[in-house]
C-alpha cells in the first residue's frame, strides 16, 4: 500500500511542477503578446524609428536584426560545423580533446555582456571596425560558436555508430562516410541546433550594445552597393537591433510612447523567434524526407 | 583456464590453392595490454561458408572484424592476414580497396537512411560509377542475388528504413555484393531477426555460397550446422578446433569443444 500511496504523491508533485513551468511560460508569452500585439501594425513594421515623437516604427531594427543574424550564422556555421565534426568524428579521447570540450562549455556560459566588451575592445577599437554590423556579427559569432558547436556535435553523436561502420565496411573513406552518411542523418538535429542558437542570437542585446551600436544611420533600401555608407547591405554602418531597441527606448529613450514601442517590439521579437522555430522544423523534416527518400513511403 | 595454451588444438588446413583468405598468428590487443585473441592461424576455403562459433567474449567477432581491418582504430592487430598472397595486415595496404574486396554484414541491419536504390548505388557512385544504366543493372543484380528483388522492385526509391528487419539485412548483403567482393564477412547476421526472416536469410546465404567465400560468426549452433561447411570453435581468444562442420558437431575432438557443443557453457 505504501508503494501505491508514494507513487500517487510523487505523481501529484510532478504534475504540480509541470503546471508551474507551463504557467510561467504561458504567463510570459501571454503578457508579451497581449500587451504588444494590439500595437503591431504594418505602419509599425514599415516606418523608421522616431527620436522624439510618438508613432515611430522598427523597420530598420527588424532588418538589422535579421541581417546580423544571417551574417552571424554565415560566419559561425562553417566554423562550428568543422569543429563539431572534428570533436565527434576525429578527435581521440584524450586530455586535449577534453580540454577543448571543457573550454567550449565554459565559453557557452560566458555572460554576453562580457562577450560584448571583448568585442568592443578587439573589433571596435583594436581592429578599428567601429560600431558596425560586422563588429556586432563577429561578437555574436563568439557568443554563438560554443553553443552551436556543442549542438552540432550532439546531433552528430546521435547518429548510430553502426552507420559509420556500414560506410567504412563498404570501403568508403572516413570523410566520404561523414559527408555522405553521417551528416545527412544528423541534418535535422543540426538544423534544430542552428535554430536554437539563432533564437539566442536574434534576441541578444548586451553583446551588441558596444559592438553594433545603438544608433541607426539613415538606410536606403534601394541602394544595393554594399560599399556605399547609406546602403542597407553595408556592413560597416552602425546598426541597432530589435533587442537593443527595447533596451534603449526603456533607458535613454525620450519618445512619449516608449512603453508601447517596447511592448510591440517585444511581441515582434517573440513572434519572429517562433516563426524561425516552426520554419526550421518544417525545413528539417522536409530535408530529412528528401535525403532519406521516406516521403514516397 | 590458465593452461589453455597447453590445451591440444585440432586445426584443419587446406592447400594454398583452395584458400581464399588465411591468417597466421593473428593476435589482437586492446589498449596495448588486454589480449583478446591469441595467435589464431586459420585458412578459409574458397566458395564455402565457414562458421565461427564460441561463447560470448571468445574473440570470434574480434577475429572477424580484424580480417577487413575494422579493428584498426580500436585495437592493435598483430600477425598476418594473407589475401591473394599478400599480407593485408601491413600498414601500407589501402584498407578502402581491401574492404571493397572483403565485404561485411553486421549483427544489426544498418541500411543507410536513404532509398533502397541509393543504399546500393551510393558507394558505387562514390567509386566513380556514373552510368545510370550500369547502376540500374548492378542494383537489380545485387538485389536478385540477395533474394530481395521480387519484394522491392516496385519501391526502389522508397526509404530502406521502411523495410522489415530481415529485408534490411538482405539489403545490407546486396549492398556489400554490389561492390563485387570475393569474401563476405558476416557478424551474427541473423541474431536480430525472427525465425522466418532467419530462414530466408539462410537460404540467401546458401545461394550465394557458389560465388562468394563467406565467414560467419554465429551464436546459433543449429544455424552453423545448417549452412556452414566448416566450423571453427573459439574459446577465450584461442581457436581450439577447426574442421568440417559435421565433424565438429557430431564428433568433436577437444574436450572443451565437446562441452560447448553439448551446451554445458556459453
């Protein structure tokens, strides 16, 4: 009878804890969406931020966030992929490998403000890149690399050893086995890893305040010359992102509708991250089906 | 157990023109100190099925995996493996080419998460075979040889993972023989299969016997007696007896072999 009673008590507690987690999540999401969504409008998305008056939008911040994210992923993905392949497929299990893994773990818990200050000193000052998108992207790469690397490594390690053996027993080289068999099999996991880290990057503010800057320059979306100072593609221009914008209007902002702007921006940020998540999941499933030919089942 | 080295061994030998593959004093050490295999010298007759039997940990799988150098990264393999007069256990041997000549099928079916067709063509394409007609032809030949063609010919572009375990294992055999190897190493190929699939797999192996030399590790003594011509008995890293299968099972010479055959241990 004791076992039965204890089991019941444990079950009740587990349900309570789950309920707490769900309540907190739903509370945060609900609060952000309920206060923000009514203020999200096409006008808000398509007009630039105003400095003094009410009614400004976040067009440039939204674009900057996406642009920074793309640049960051473009820089960090090849590096993280290479490092993860090394760690999971080539590295021997010795103290060097363990040191590398520990360093990556430590780096992944590095406070983003520290990464931001480091980026400020190295890229902004030392490399003389100034407050710019490229400084921000490099700082975010530093911030993103450890997590992305360990996410991809986990995805690779999730591929059963028997798949590697199958490839090798068929006379495929190590690299051919990795490229043709292990990587496609790990692809859904890798994509999930990219999305998880992308969400973090997209919402990051602290690492960007001192690197990408807090001011938006005048951007011309019809200027495709990436070297022109007004071009939206120019990576040397300072760029405020959505997350930094939220921080700014709440600290130094003098616009009268600061609360509305930050609520709407928060909602936008959350929605974009959710879209990323679902989009990448759909993409991952699609790619997996294509690669494994299971769509014609 | 400590005087196994003094235990008499009964090892059948073949004349060199009958041999497809042989080993001389093959020893395997893990981590440099733990010896799993002691000076195994065995010859495998061409176009025959040889079964390797023995209890868990007897070293039969370790031995099998050494033959196509799959143990290279995890263990030290000493001794000679003679294939076409060449010692293929030398460091300068191209193991990738070697493995195309000595195919392997594993305990658990491990088809690639690709289509049935691609499971077979992937390695061929990696090898430079691009002619689509030729590839289609090899796919059909290999699947027919593995007795899988009739079951899958209408769904070649569907996922191999949708096949049953037995079909997956025969696909793995088809995938191995698509490379036209001379030797097939089978590491307990039926142990993950149900009796019906096992029977089908055994039929397939019997049909392949005339064209391939097969070395098969098995836990299942009935299976060994059903389909193999020769049987080697492994015990704690030593081969104690190697003879025609019927002799090993009906008239074992060694006392440990006899005990194992009678089911006293293992």
